[in-house]
């Protein structure tokens, strides 16, 4: 199974134990089953150095995932400033007293530095509601990162420094979507003149506020996927 590529630069090899990855870190597991890649989410529960990793059994469709022992697994996790990737395999599966897996201890991991806010060009429908607004209005996200977004709206959503509520769906594996609802601060507003293909609009530079850890992981995975497809754009 070929490991997915990522965009960040400055990659180097390191020992897993030298990274001081905290217990509770969210993991993305990629396995190849029935000739297709399946993306699963898990949590690091602990590890025995040079022996095995302990991770929570992933759940898909409300059921614990079962694999064949020895199945190769590609793992990706984010530390906030770095993306960590390594190849492992399933050693053992346990269901009591709690459901968890033992994965083979990685001999070496690939560590790459992320830019402060890697951003990708997107085209996602969203709903935005400013302070005091009676209802949300449809807008489009055209640039996205874990820190914020560039949003096009027919009219200004507010003034610089004001907070709005933003909701949008992020595509996931196998055609599924995950909804993100977050407060965002307006950092810039710029009018855009009409063109032959589009009416006049207003571009907003937004900064997300108090994005949950699970939503950060979701956006990081999505942004890196989009960066592999197309270069980022500026606000």
C-alpha cells in the first residue's frame, strides 16, 4: 500500500519515542481493504517502547472495525506544528474490558513541518450569520485552513473585528460529509466588482475562534488533501 503524500516541507526521520506524542492524540489510520483505501479515526492510548502502540479500536457505521492481524496500516497524526506519518501493522485486537488494538512499534517516523496556516483553494457552500442578523445567508468558501477561511458573500457580513457564525460541510471518505459550525472574527472585507460570469460580491477574511480539536483534525486532513490536488491561494 502506497502511503499518501503530504504537502509540508522540511521532512525528516525521527524515533517515535523522541516526539513525546501525548496520550489521547487523535490518529488517522489508512488501511487497504477490498482493493480500496479506508480512512479511520482512532486515539493513542499509550505505548511500550520498541514493542507496540496501544490505540482505541476505530468505529465505522457504529460498529467496531475488525481487521486481519498483520494488516498493514498507515498512520498520520498532527502535533499542531508538525505532521507525523509512519507505517505499522495490526498485532492483536482486544474487546474486553475495553476495545483496543496493539500496533507494531514503528522503527522510524516521517516528520514534516507545517506552515503556520497551510491553506487550500476550495469551493464549498456555507451559511453565515452576523451579530444581530435575523437569519443566516448563503455564502461560499473559496479558501480554507485550520485557522480561518476566505468567504464570498453578496453583501458585507459585518465590519472588521465583528464576530459571525459560520456553518459548512466538509467532504470525508466514501462520500460522507461532516458538519462544522464555528464562530469567526472578520479580519478583512473587500468588495469585488462584477464580471461576465459573476455578480458583484464581498470577500471576507475570517479567523476561526475556539475550533474544537476534532474539527481541527478534520480540517487538517481535508486541507492537506486539497493541497495535493491544487496550489493554495492568498487572501
